[in-house]
C-alpha cells in the first residue's frame, strides 16, 4: 500500500515548495483573492502572478485539481452509477451501463451499438458489391466495366451516407 501512496505523491504538485503548494490549494478553493493568497504565503502579489504563469505551477494546479476531484467525487460518482443500474427507466439503465463500460475501457467513445451495426452493414454491402462486380465483369467482359463502376460508385455513396459519411476502408 505504501507504494501506491508514494506514487500518488509524485508529479509537479509534490515537487513544489510548501508555499507554492499552499497557494495552489488556496487558488483551487477560490475563497481568497490573489492579494490575500500572496499575503498568506508571505509573498507579493507580483510573485504570485509569476508563479501562476509558470508552466510547472500550472501543471501542479492541474494535478492538484485532479487529485481533489478524484478523492472527493470519484467513489461517490461510481456508487451513484451502480445505483442507477436499478433505475426504472430502461434508457437510464442503458446509459449507465454504457458509461460504466466506457470508464472501464471496455468500449470507447467512438463505439456505440448503432455505429457498430452500421459498420457491419457497410462491410456486408461492400462484400456484396465486390461479388456483384466479379459476376458482372465475368459475364459482360471488359465492355461492361464502365457501367459497373458507375453503378458501384452510386452504391458506395449510398453506403457511406448510411454510416454517416465515415469511409473506413
């Protein structure tokens, strides 16, 4: 457990001195203005402004924000999601399940059941087109190539429209 705790104490926030860390905490809490924060850490407002413009200080602010949000809200949010799996609304249960699966990395934002079905339909249509093209070309000889290509271009366009314009071939 101590290794996990130590890993949480790595990064830009923990590399700063105590005054800068305190300033970051006070800035995050938002209860004081810059003048009051500077006075609290025994520095001038100009020094605080320099800190705020420093890339390492900004990175430390982001890290602190992430740590606080994770510590204070992540477990509560997950408990709420688990509770929503028992909601009366089928749509709420579905969206909750999708959210949990996305959070676990089992599905991505680029993958939805509808999109996956459309991709399968597109792949099947492309396979049918290829089979049809082979059949027509073998029956019509080289003279039918232009006609078949025009027809296949129209089918391709219709297929791409159905999938939302995504051409992933």
